[in-house]
C-alpha cells in the first residue's frame, strides 16, 4: 500500500507540466470494466486461501472527459479459493478464485468495491461466470494428443511404441497444469455493483502541440508518413499504423522495457521450433517471433510483444524509424494489434492469429502502458480521414478504427516507473521431479480410463463438430487522454486539396529482400531406408538325443541349425541438436531379412556317410524392430551445411518370424487401458518361444557414423552406416515342442540336449540413406 501511494506521488510530481483535472463526485455504474495488474505472484501450487492480494489499475475509468479512476489506482482483495493439481489424484485441473474488495485512492482513502474477474489477459486459463479461474488439462493439449496418435501408429509393436513415446517426449513436453500468475499479470474485472466516488484531482499528460503552428506541423508530419503495411513477399495490404513515438531510440527501448514489453525473437529454425512447442503444449513463449510486415518496403526496426503463458494471445506491435523530425527529435511510426486466438484460414490454407478487429483497443493499451511508466512528456491524437473504412489485414480480418493515430513524445526515460517483470518468484510453481513424474502417470492413466473409450471419443467428436465458440464483443479500452485539446482534426479549406486520398508513399508496394534462413536447425525429422546384413554370429545349432522307451539300445539325434540372411530395412529418426557439436538421436528401424531353418536326424545305426533322413530346409521371413538412442559427435558445428559424425548408444530390438506376427493388445484394453494392453501383449509375445509364435527381445550396443548435408534451409540429405552388437538370438531353447511335438514321448524320451551352439555375438550392419525435415 505504501509503495502504491509513493508511486502515485512520484507520478504526479514527474508530470509537473501536466494539466490538472478535477474529478467530480461520481457514481461508476455496474458493468464498468477495470483493468488490473497484479503486484505479487499468485500460484495454485503454493498460494493459500485467504492470501491478501494487491493490484493497480492500468487503464483509467473516465466518462465524457472526466477521469473517475486514474491509472495507478490501487485495488486490493483476497484469494478466496485454491485447488492445486498436485500429483493428480483429486484434481486434473487447477483453480484459483480472487475477489477484489476495495480501492485505495492517491490520498489514501479507501472505498469498498464489488467486482468479479472476467478475463486473464493473454492467458491459457479460462474464467467462468462466477469469476473463478480454471487451469488447463494437460491431457487435453495438442502435445498429449499428438503423443497418443504417435503411439497408435505403433500398431501393437512395443518397440515402435517405445520410439513413439521417447520421440514425442523429447520433442513435446507434458504440459504443466498448475496455474502460475507472476507479478505483472494483467486481468479484466467487471463491477457487479455501482461504485460511489468523491471528487478529487489527477495529473494527466499534456498535449504535444500547444499552438496552431505546432498543430499544423504535426498534422503535416502525419500526412507524410506511410500508414499501410504489406506482407513480405506476397505484397498483400495488412495492418495500419496507429502510433507515433517522438524521441531517441534509447528512450523508446527503456520505455517499453519499463512497461513490461519484450523484444520478439527473429524467425529462425530454433524459434520456429519453440513456437511449435508453445502451441502444442499450451505454454508461454514471451518473445515468440512475428511475421514480417513491410512499411514503405522496409522491415520493422523494433518488434515488441506482451503476453503471459500462451502463444495464441498477445499484445504486439512493429516500429519503423522514419526520416521525419519533430523539433530535431527522431520520429518512429508503429502498427499495433492484439492477437486473441488461433484459427484456420481457408484462403491461406494455414493456421493464423485472430486479432481484436477493433484495433483502437490496442492503441489505447500501448498509450496507457507508456503513460504509467512516466516516460511520456506529451501526447496528441491526429485524425486521418483518408484511412479506409473497410480495410482488412493480410489474413482477411477486418480492421475497425476511428482512423486517429496517437502521437507520444517521450522524455529521456532515465527513471521510469518499473512494471513488475513476468519472472520466477520464491513461491514454488510445482512439485519436485518425483511429484511431476507421478502426476504425469496419474493424469495419463485417468485420461485413458475416463476418455480413451468409444463412448467418450464419439461424444467429443460430435460435440466438436456441432458446437460453435461464442465470442462476444471485447471491452473498449479507455485512454487517459480526452478533450478537444488532444485531437487535431482534418478540417479547413487549406486541407481539402488532399481530397482525403492516401499518401503516395503508402501506395508504393515495395518488395523486401528474401534471405534464406540458414540458421542451425534445432530438430530434424527424418526417414531412411537401405540394406541390412549380418556380419557375424550368423546362425546357431542344437542337438537332442532321444532313446526308445521299448528298446534301450535304439536311439537317435535330432540336429537343428539356422542361418540369417541379408535383407532391407526402413525407419525414421528424431535428431535434437543440443549444442555446437553434440546431438541426441532417437530412431526406429524395421528390417525384413530371411531366416533359414535346417533339420537332420541320425540314428545309432548310421555312420557319417549314412544319414537316415536328408536335411530339411525351411526358409522363413525374419522381421526385426529396433529402437535406438545415439549420442552423435559432429565433426563440424551446427552452422555448417555438411556435418560428418560418429554415433554410439544403446539399442533394444525384437526379432520374430513372419509366421509369428506381433499381436495387438486385446480388444477390451482399447476401452481405456490401451497402454497396459500393449505391455501385456508384449510380455506374452516375449514369453512364447520364437518357433512357436513368439519373439525374442534383445538389448545391445549401436555404433557407427555418417554424414548429413543441408540441401535447403528446411531439407537435409543423409547417409548412415551403423552396426548393432547383440547376443546371438536363441531360437531353440524354448522351442522343443515345436521341433518334435509331444508325440515323441510315446516312443522316445529326451535323454540329452547338446547346445545351443551359437556363433558368438551377432553383428547387424545397416547402410541407409534418407532425408530429414528441419526446423
């Protein structure tokens, strides 16, 4: 409270050139929107019910030029309810309920207030009609659903399922479900009862132009500036400028930093990957890159954004430095819009950001944020009747505006009022690693039981197809700027010669240079195929001695042997370029080779030249599923287009005959326990002898090398040589029933088993080629 009072005093003193406005005794009607910025963090995991909270108003409440509640007014309240997810036993989603109960004016007087939260700005969380804030469900995110789809492609193959799980976990995280609002979080609240306020006074920023000459000069500068941006490359008309900043580059940067805006990252392979993760995981990326828009053929000099914990909603703007001057000071012009969601554009055949079509709201947002920092020395609104009334942006969304542009003259901004940074705090956001692993397991199991069944999936599909999202009009933001002294109108005969036509510079569609993005890739998604062969440990044999039950002198040997023959393989890989020289790679390969089984029987009367029965050969297809993790040591850095490398890592494989296909999980497991069903099927398959319809699981070591070459910024060619070292597969020990059957017990009894004799370790060689998509 003390800090808030000092803040208001400081702001009033810093604006000594400001104009005083007297607030008359007024009643603020029910339904009025309050924009609030939290002064401390609130987290579902560690904030307790009854915790007192403090915020400030970041937008004024005014009516017909009368300021009823100025920017910086303190509002206080209580956390009335909290549900954390914890390890997921009780709750799948988090909940927080906050109630603000009184206002503190600049003079220290307090007034009760009744309001409810209606929206948390730029947040993934939702708010119900009672004002309770609900967190996301981790198992409802795109990343979790993608993992489920990847696992379904395993088709019952446990090795493929391991690859799908490991690969999706490496590329996409399990989303954090706890609600975490850092200090600086902004939200909307609506008065649920009228608010009676006394008359008082407030200081506001003065207009820039005090004389007619200054107003004419500012008007002519606005006319000379281009006002319409165009998309890079396709040259489609897009956003319109709605802000001008007068001052130095340093002051501009300090003002935006003080108000909590951040510079956006350039669009590169790495930032594209981070953006994909942000969307899929429903997590925040504060510095997410923006698409490039050109103004008079030039790229923006600055791009700023403000968001919380989602990519789908953010305030953002682009700023261009101009050649115009105001009293020797640099002039910057800017276009600002508010992203409020993500949708699919049929015209562009891609996903796009949806904006608040009333773009004046974003103009007001920037103005209010700048004023709060104390970095604004003057402000003016200049009308532009030439602005088209039916304009649309580059993705076809309407741009609704009164046409005015807000001109802000900045001071040096050496001592701004700092906005609380959206950063980590001492309050824990979630549990330790053990808690998070347990929570992921519990939430996934609950989701499988409750939702991964035919009935719920059918209902969800029908609901998705038939339901329509209701999006009412967004609240109109107010600025602490009002009255005729702030607005410069386009009137008078001297200005009719323009005939309200757009400036010539804005009609020139200039194409910017297209520079290929050769920044190092973060992720490589590859497919490959090639030759598979056996370089060692190729085969084995076993001998069984049987003795006649009726005649002890009558006996014979059954000798069996096998050979493994070459074939081909196909597979895929996910490569994560962790640092300059090392990469992590997860791969899955499925090979098709040949297994040849030979039999010979020798009785006690036979000699080496006299064999009672000839060899019998039984060829069969042999399939091997292999999951491998490799650590890649690259001989050239990430920035290089060609990268030779060495690889080493563990592998897990499953070998089985064509006549012993991998069985899918039992159908009843599909009603909610598909993962458990897959594990059960894998256990049964591995427990059954290979010659009786089962498979052989093996662990081994994979090593080798190769070379990768980037053909284009997004496509890479690769050639690999790998060798897998495992023990020789034993097809015999568990398969005696399949070899001679139970009928042998009627006439003969097994007396002795010799072997199996295996030819040392098995070495499988792979020579493959393929392509990868990079981002």
